[in-house]
């Protein structure tokens, strides 16, 4: 039974957590047998050692199973107009064969989710998102000649991330893949089918995402691990990905912001400006969801500021309160990790305005436990503007082999 | 080039005309564009058969705002009344009719308790309706607006309710959201009286007597009288005369009114209206467009959902606007003779709703997409007082027929024929021989009203008058202050506060909103 049949089957409730088509391989490699549930799929936390998996991302290449990512295919004469009303950025600027990162808001200018728009072919778009969006997309479709098909289960995805990723793709037959620019899409013949490769990822490194039909999933995996062996290929779980995405400065829904359509308290959601994503808001578009509210916010000022923090010491400031110099709480940390590459204690934080200006004196209240005893440190935080990890190879085209 | 000073009013219904008149009086350049050949929208007099004319949709005036009538000098612009303050005749097939007006029984047999109850019921409902009446000319407060004006508006409403006194306030709060069936059962014995009184609470609405919100609908209906309107009245020349007088007032103030000029779409310049395009292709530029059309037609038909944000679109899509009443017009070769009813009383408002169960059963069918097998009717024979409507000796009968759902299962020629036949059967039972007097007939189902009067869903009030679609939530929260979430676009029709009925207040309030926004800019 294919994934599609299984999910569409009336007996689906008998098995509520699904296995990705890559599961036969990931299960064999997951010697720790550690899994969690990601949008109704079993997903590995880590396979053998999260630090070594992380090291593969930064020093060789690592593979992450993206299949559970929510995907919608959007087509029809009004596909562009539909997307432009849906999201805050100008989708007309995402040419065919390109990918764009975007966010979308409700009428109050509060972020519902973030994701990527793949302009696969002229007028054919795929929207990838963290959260389920079919209801919101359907609601948005009124008045547009557009077809929306959720194809989450019909397309499998793998992220192949790290400096040797390009070399591995060339080795499995993606000729010329080194010429793909960041956010560009290429199509390659593979095992008698079409392999879609986009130079995208969640690690801030040289890397690609690979998209293929479920029937060819295992062949793709086997080819990557066969040809990738001498390039140091490893599977990675979400722990390793988490460290790399924070280093790269990427937000995660449900972690760094609460999706507006799931927020019950009105001050729990965030606007794009409050997530430091104002660059994704294009007011020159005459209408998009949240435009009026966001214009108003520009006039009145935002409530929150989203910042990257470089925190003194080496204890990750997970969920820490942030204080000003007078010990007033001015915000909280949303994500925090020790960055092995930057050798820094890094974090994202959502602070009340006006806090978070470069130079503000901020302190994180960090708790940690040693042998059942809790310790607390107050660590000085420095607001930083740049991502913690941004190597030139991330953008260099043609991509090098390493 | 956009002529920013020009204001286009889309639709020359009575509210559009009132709005145009007030804007023109304030010195604005106003152009009213009406699709039909004559102004009036649903307040219109039309010939449905050669030499027989009748009020085409609304057929009684009871909500017309007296302040507007005075300020626009409608009398000097030609508005005369054929009848004012009609009595209600609750028809009984056997001829034991009840005739009452303003809570006083004039003819018929009722127990002492019912007589007393009728007077008290009328007085109390009128008192409650006054609370709504006081809101007619106020812009509803914006929910969560937080501004001083919003708080004052909400406080004024609260104060009006508090000032009812402890006992009446409790009673108001108890019954405002409930159903008329329970209220009437508490007070009255006479099935005929209860049936007739209940009709006033459900007419035109998607409500049976046992549906909640029916008390509110009744209070809305009574709010005209509570505000000083003389009650059920018929203008000389039919309801179209009100519209004609408003049009004359608008013209006198300098507005231009163009009929047979259907608007195709509202044009935009970035995120503001820039005017309208007519079906003829003509472009008219304007900085402000005020639409008398219903919310769905304005926002989806003329503007386009894609120019609005999704949450707002979703709310407007779920504005309940399906009509539930049909309109019956009969050309009669002679005055019908209702059993044991004097020809004098035949000119009053006649209602056929013999009891609460009859009315609820009529609604039951409609709930499931069928026209009522035994419809309830509100009947006027305006030609008795206005000879201009029919040839000498002949008459026109106008009736509102309950229920006829806006539903594909109850649409089309067969449904129309069937409801006409059932209506005639009911009429014939009360006025034997009436069926043979009919020389021409017309029955407008809600779908016909939608087509004829360009009202989405064919709902008289552009949408249900219910607590969730009332005042600051009419048509939808966030757009209840006439101003739509697109620069320069306003609504001024019955889909706004204070709702349906030939009142004019929505038009005037919208004009005030336009002027207030101009001042704030």
C-alpha cells in the first residue's frame, strides 16, 4: 500500500503514526531507536550520536528525512494572484525554477506559519510549511481560479546538507548540479523517474533538498549512501538539525513563534516585524492578508523585538528569562544551544520593545542541574545582528566539492 | 485621473438615495447609479400586469425615520400617505376576526386576560423597541476599539437598558434573545391572537415562532413606531413614492441620479477605490464609493474577494442572507369578500396566521428546503385607498407569503406555481371566490427577489436580523461602521446597522461616516 492509499484509506485510524517510505533504511541506521512524532510520522531524534551527526553537517554531509513536511501543490490561472494575497512577500519575484522563503499572516498581521514556495514550472507552485494549512488555503481560495492539492504524502523529501553534498549529488548522476544557485531548482533523471533538487535547506550550509515520488524513495537513499560513503555521508536526526538551524538563524514554528491561528491569548502571536522578518513584507502589493494591520503597526510601533543573542558562559539558556540591568523581565529565550562551530552560547529571544537594541545591557537567567542540584547563573547577553554561522560556501556558485 | 471629490453611490435604493441626499446637502458632488429603470430598489412601485400597479417588494411603511423625512422634506418632495396607522385584522376562516391596533382590541372576542395582556404586551414591547430606536441614528461602537467614542457608544446602550428600571431591564435581558412562542404562551390564551402576533416576529426572517432571535426581530420591527413613526402606513402611489421623494430631495440638493446604469465593478488604485466601471464600459472616477448593494454583492460581486483580506472575506461569506419570504401580487376584477369582514376593514392589514402551531409547521417545511404547504400571509389591498393603482372597480392585492426558502429545491416554475396555488387556496378559504376574481398574478420567490432587486439571497433585510448580525456586528464585526476595509469604500444599505425595513437610517449614518472620515483625514 502506497503512502497515499494508506492515508486516504478509511481504516487510517488503526495506525495513527506513519512511517516514511525511507523508514526501512532509517530504522536500520537508528541504532539508538529514538523517535518522536512529527506531523503523524515517526522521525528520528538522533541515529548514533547527535554531535557526530552535527559534525557531518558542517564537515561532510548528512541526510534528513523531510517527508513529513506539509506540502501543497498550487496551480491554476490565479495561482500567482492567490499566493500573493496569501503571503507577505511578492511572489511574482520568485521566477520559475526558484524557491522563496516566506511567511503568511492572518488579518491582524500575525504570523500563521513560515515556509517555502517552490515555483516548479511556470504557474506551478508548491508550498512547503511546518503546520497543516489546507483549511487556511481553502479559505483563501474563495474568489480565485486556483487548484490546491495537499501532496504531503505523495512526495518524499530528503535534506542533504553539508560541504560534500554537491559532490555526492554529482556522483549519483545529477550532472551540472554544482551550477544551481542558492534557492534554485533543478530536475534530473534518476532511476527512470524525475528527481527534483533544490539548493535549499535548514542548516545555513551548502546543501540541497531532494524530492522524489515514494516508489523511488529507497533507490534514492541507497544511491546517496552508496556513492556518498567516501564523502562521509551520515544520517541525521532532529537534534543535529536543531543546532544547525539556530546557528543559521532560522525560526521554527511552535518554538520561536506560536502560529496565530492556534493562539488563544491575543498577545501570544507575533507579527513579521516582531520576528525580525520585516524584509519579507512587501507593502507595494495592494492586498495581502495582514497588510492593513501591519501598516498600522508600522505607524504605532511593534510590541516585541526578535533578537539573536550571544550569551556569556557555556550553559545553553533554554527558556531563560531575559532581564534588563534593573532586574526587570524584558523577554524570554525561544531557542538556545551551544554552537560548536561558532564556539558560542547562542540563543533567539523575544523581547518587549524597546529592548534588544545593540548595546542594551541584558541578562539571561540560566538554570542547570548537576546530580539533582539546581544551579543558577546570570549570564550577560549581547545582541548580534549577523547569523552565527554563514560560510561563503553556502552561496558560492558553482558549488565546490570539498 | 481620479476625481477625489466625487462620491459615487452604487444603487438607488431608499438608503442610497438618503445617503446621496445627505452628502449632496453637505456640498459633495454625488452621482447615484441605479441599475434598474427606476429608483427605489426594494421600495418601488411597479406595474406587474397592464394597469395594475403594486409595491414590488416592501409593501408597508412602518420604520421610515421621521427625522429623515423632516430633514429631507419628503412631504414637499411629493410624499403623501394613502393610509397611516393601519389596524391589524387577524383573519379567522369562520369569520371570528380580531381587529386591533396599538394593543387595543377593536373588534372580536378575547378573554379579559387577553385584552389586558395585549395592552401590556404592546406597551412593554414598544418600550423595549425604544432601546433599539435610540440606536438607529448612532454609529455602532467598534468592538474592542477602545477609543473614547467607542466607550461612550457602548455606555449609552448600557445606560438605555439600565434606565428601563429594574423590572423591565430584567425582562428585556430575559426575552431579547429568546423566541416569541415562549413569550406569547406566557401571556395569551387566544390561538388566533398568538398566531397573528407571532407573524410580526418572523416575517422576512429565517425564523419560526420557536426560533430564538424572533423577539429581537419583533423589536426591530416595532422600533420605527417606538421612534415616532405612525406605524403601518401606505404611501399614495405605493412604496416607490418614498424612494421618489428621496430622489427628489437628493436632486434638489444637487445630486445626479442616473437610472438604467448598472455598475459592473468598483475600480481600485492600489489599495483605494478609484471609481466604478459601468456595464456599458463607461468609467466614472471617484474618491469615495458608497454601496447600497448588499455586502456580498458589493464586496464579492463588484469589488472582488481577492482585494480583501481572507478573515474578513470569510466573515462576510458567512453573513446569513438567505431570504425566507415570497411576495404575491394579484390583480383582481373586484374587491374580494372576506368572510364576515366589512369592505372598510379589508383596507387594513390582514394577516393569516391562525395559531402558533400553524406558523411553526409552515416554517418546518422551509427548514428542509420546501415552501410551506399551508403558508402564512400578510395581506394589503392598497387599491382600496389609492385608486391610482388599479382600473376603476378593480383591485390589487399584495401579500407577503411565509415561508419560501432561498433553496434550489424550492425554486423554479414548478415551485412558483405550487406556492401560488397554495397561497390562493389559503386566501380562498378566507375569501371564498377570490380565486375566480384573479385576472393576473405574480409570485416572487426569494430567487426572483434576488434577480429582480439584485439582493444576494433575496433577503429583504440584506441579511438576517439576529443578535450575531446586529449593531456592531452588522454585517460583520470589524466592518460595522459603514467603512469597509478598503480605502474609500462604504456600505449604506440594509446589510448595515440598523438593518432592513424602509427606514433610511443606514443611508444617513453612512453619509455621516463618509463626512467624519473626510474630516479626520
